[in-house]
C-alpha cells in the first residue's frame, strides 16, 4: 500500500491534490449546468478562445489571468451578440469565434521564441507547480461559484428544462443564461493557469456527464461529479508519479475514462434489470 501513499508525502504533490480537489468541485457545479444545457461546445470554445489574451499578456509582461479574462470576456460578448441573429445557429457562431480566436492566438504566440513551451503550458498547465496563491484563488472561485449557483438555482433549472415557463415565472432566462456563461468563464479563467485548458475542459464535462448515468437530481449529479473528479485527480497523480506521465493530461484522461466506465456499468445495470422479469417469469 506504500505506493499509494508515497507520492502524497511530497509537498508539491499535496498542493497538486488540493488544487485538483478545488477544481473538481468548481467544475462539478458549473459542469452540471453545462452538460444539462448542452453547452459543451461553448465550454471548449471558451477554454481555447482565451489564447489571444494569454499570448498578448505573455509577450507584454502583463498578468496572464488579466489577459485570459479579457479574451474570455470578448468571447462571451461575441457569443451573446451573435447568438441574437436568427440567420445563424448558435453552434455556428460559437464555431466561428472559436476558430478565429484560436487562430489569432497561435499567430501571436508564433512570434515568440518560446512558442512551443507557451502553447504546451496553455493546454496542459502545470498542476505540480501549484503555489499557495493559486490555491487561495481557486478557493475564492469555488466560494463565488457556490454562492451564485445557489442563488440562481431556480432560474438555471427553469432555463434548462423549460424556457417558456422561466419567462412566465419572471425568472429572466436571458439574464440567467448570461450569468451561467459568466460562471463558465470564471471557472476556466481561474483554473487554466494551474491545470491548463485541457484539464479544465476534461473536468468540466466528463464527471458531470458520467454522473448523469447514476442520478437525475441536479444536486446529486453535482456531488457525484465532484467525487468522480476527485477520483480522477488522485488516480491521475498516482499514474503520473509512478509512470512519469504528464500530470494534467493524465488527470483529464482519467476523467474521460471514468465517463466510459460509467456508461458501460450503466448499460450492464439496465440489461440486468431488463432480464430480471424474464428470470422471475421462468420460475
């Protein structure tokens, strides 16, 4: 059992574990709404659409979080503005902004001598280099996300399942959608520097999607998603330590693996339930 505990005796792995737990909790709350609302594509677009701001901030010496926030804000405003057009579908506008922002970021970063390093850090982060300041930032993000999600729970639920009813009840679905988009932006911006856009998106989508196989209650989905995200974090750090793989990518792969495992187990459970009446009848 020592091989399970030895990695977590090291200080930087302990900080990485705490960071993974915090990111898992934040992504579980926001990711549940993203999955239920069918916003996975916009989550991916937002995570990669930050590259221009991050690139400019890196080249000019500005704080990367400021650059990421500005770029993500531009992306969110663009999605909101173009989403009002009746001639273009939402996924078309998101796709155009996604490609445009990502291409602009790559062009900007390509002028830097550290192009490969910068882009790798943007995609995969460095969870093993997490500092105490990063943990404080993630904890504050979790607090803000928790408060906003709790206050807007009724509006988010109505927006997800019945927009017309949301209008009737005066829940202002457009405002709720904007706030939800803001939560996605905050989650990605606060987490990417620590764990990279790949891990953020992996933990945003995979655990929540896997949790849907086991529950239909929103709060339960969030709880199960958080537990699955934490499991992926622990497993990913163990594999990374013993096999020498990239920690962030390993955690993201673990989250996706848990999704497919949940899908298989759910299918088996349904098959067993369908066979039970036949067995009873044969008796």
